[in-house]
C-alpha cells in the first residue's frame, strides 16, 4: 500500500475517506475505488459511520460525515466558515434580505452559514439544512461549473437546463423565482478556491414581493462582491 503509515487499519480507513472525497459511493464503488475486499470496505465504512466520519445520503450511499466539518472548524482550518460570518452579515445589511452560504454534499446542497433578516417576512434557511440540487439559484451556481458528466446528471429532473447554466457562467451569478419554494426569490454567486474551483455559493433570498421577478437586477452586484470577498480571503490564507 502506498503511503503506508505502518498502521494497516488506519491506512485502510484513510482510503475509504479519500474515496468519498469525490462524492457519494455505494459499497461496490468503495471496493472499486479502494481496492479493499468487500467485507473489509463494509466493516470500515460502518465503523466510520458510527463515529460520524462517514454518513449516508437519501439513497443509502456512503458520504463524508458531519464530524469532519466539526473537526475542521474546531481546528480553525476552515477559512471559509471563519470568514463567512461577517461577510454574510454585511450582505444582509446591504440588501435587507437573509444571506446564506451553501456547499454541495453529494446530491444536496447544505447551508453551512447564514445571516438572517432580523424581522419581517423572510426566507429562513437554518444552518445544516439540506436542500435540493434540482432547484434554486445556489444549486445553479454549484452545478454550472461542474465537469460535463456530473453537470448532465445534475440536470436530470431539475428546474433549469443547460442553456440556463451557460447563462450563469457568462454572467457570473444566478437567480431564481419560485423554483425551490413558491413565493421565494434568490440570487447567488460562486465562491472559488485559490485554484479557481467553485466550492460554495453565496445567496440572498426573500419574498418575491420585495426581490421582484428580476432579483438579479437588484442584488447581483452585492452578492458577487460578497462572494469575491470570501474568495479573496481564501487566496490570502493560502499564501
């Protein structure tokens, strides 16, 4: 085994976690990706699940578990989350709408940070919420820059099409009106890693009555500026 630590069970567990880095996997997928025997892969995945280092998606496939995010945050290594709070609060204050930060996890997007509008009618998305990748402006952002095969899979049964995602890539932002939830509109923009990969989406959302049916006209500049501030923070942290 390459990069062996000398502790076989830990090396094999690391193989399982590394295999899940690229997305959800069935047991057969884990076996193929790791080269482990099927009983060994199953035993390790279930043990890691017990410690919340591995989880399951709605289809029963193995995914990276929530404990990894908790550990990363505790160690101060998650620069994105460390920076997100004040950036989202500023975006909320500028737009007057609730602001969120989404990351993709398998076939879902997860709200990892939020700044809620303090009063009045609002779109509340609690931190930790799992939302569909088939609707909403943040879903469009998280899918628009994926590799062609994964993008094609993601468009199946979605509320948008390939032409819409091409428009998102051209503009640099996405908006939606009543896609995820009736009466709610949103605007999102991409957060990029130092290598340029889209790793998260910054969003504002609220009732159509305030955001109108062209929410991008109102809030795209502010949302894009917030996303760029987060991207710049990640670039600085990597230097």
